[in-house]
C-alpha cells in the first residue's frame, strides 16, 4: 500500500485546485494525481521530514487527522530554502539524488531521484495550499 496525499479545502469537502498548479509534475499514487492537489507521498515524505528536522512518518497520520496549513507553509519554507541553497544554479530538468543518512552514514533505504522542477513544484503546491488555508489528508 502506498501513501497518497491530498490537499483539501479547510472544510474537507472537496479537493483543492488552483491554476498555478496545473503544470506541476509530481509522482502520482494509486488513487492520487500528479501535483494539482494530490501526489504520491511516499516519494517525498522522508525528504521533507529531513529538511524540517523531523522523523520519518510525518504524513502517516490517523484517518481523522489532517496536516494543517501552517505545517504546509513550514514544508514550503524548508523546500524553498533547500532549493535556494543547493539547486538555484541548476536547470529545471537536472536530476539530483537523495538518500537518508543517520549520523553521517547512509541508512540503507532507497535512493530517491528528483528533478529540480519536481522539488520546485512540491514547494509551490505547499505554498499555494498554505496561502489558501488548506489542509492535507493522507491515505495509506
């Protein structure tokens, strides 16, 4: 089973859509889209958790819980800072690899490959969601 993430309006009655997200290209899940309001969370959860100094599993929440808009803004800020410090000189189609480390050593988990644009799209999606006071639901 995967981890699908959905950006929802605060009332949780409908999926959030915004024209600024129409060209987002994120990894889609079994039941989620590719960046215009939903995405495959398992591909990004560890990376975002590492940027904000949290443990893995930050998006594995109870089915009645949501991730609030202020937390989505925190993700956007961390991604923007990472992009500015590490990727700002690279073209959007450049690929980068990321692997989780513990105490300076690879943890042995998967090595993820992201395009620069993909991480910019993830940051944009979190930023737009936070601006609109959306929440994120997850399904796993």
